[in-house]
C-alpha cells in the first residue's frame, strides 16, 4: 500500500529580472488578466461556457470556431490550436485531444491553454510576441511580481516530467529556471505564492 507524503517546500528565487510590456493597440488588449477557471466543485461540461465568457473579454485576440482556437499574435499572425473532439467522442485514446483557453495575461502577453487528452491533462503557454509554445505539466500560476510562473502537479494516473517547475518570463521567451522531480512517491499541488520569492 502506498502512502501519500505531503511535504512542505519553500522555493527561494533569485531577485531581479525585467517584465517587459511592449506597447500594442489599446483597443485590442484587455486591461486585466482574463481567467476561465472552474472551481473544484464544478464539472468540465461547463468549460465551454467559461471559455465563451473569456473569449468575449478578449477583444478579438482569441476566438473559437468548432475545434479550432485562434489566437492573434502581436504582429497580426494567427496561431491556430486544433482539438480533435471527435476522436474523444469515439474513445480513440491515441488521437483524443482538447484545447481550451484557460487564461490570458496582457502585460506578459501570454495565452494559457488547458490540454486534455484521453486519460491525461497538461497545459501550454503561447507567447503572443513570438508564437512560441511552452509545454507544462499543469496550468501555471503567476507570481505576485509578474516575473515568474510556477507549476506544481503530480499524478497517479500518468507520468510527469517534473513535479514542480518555476519558469522565468523573459522578453521573448519563457525559461525553465528551477525544477524538482520526486524520486519516491510524492504528490504535489500548488498552494500559493508566499510574497514574491517563496512558493
């Protein structure tokens, strides 16, 4: 029988860094962060409604047409993220994949998208400046300084590459700054940022 260990962790991060917010057309940028999150008691069948509400706040920066989620990058290019909901309905585990807008951070110019496969989940972060995609184990959480993202996630159902990861938001990229992978059985989830340099 496996025993779950919940371990306290304080991650110290180096001070400094620069959060760059290039100017863009005022009417296209939401003033505040946009979140499309369900509470833990809500079911995934309302995700479509949550995403629709988010998209209505995006002022043309993101839209959905069936399985295609379209993101407008800073230079006007369209980045299309395509789901395969039919494969999920047909229980085709190899091809089943659903993407849903989870958040948008206008100052950092980052789209956060939930990625659901047949029996696993993850997240991707799309940089609106470059269109680059960063794959993460779960939906990241923004630091109070707005300079970092953290992911803390473990699963008994599928293998994860990292249990905890801290990413630095740089001018044109998201860089993995620190990570931790348990050698033994440990289950992790995000609790909160404690001020700006501890998780």
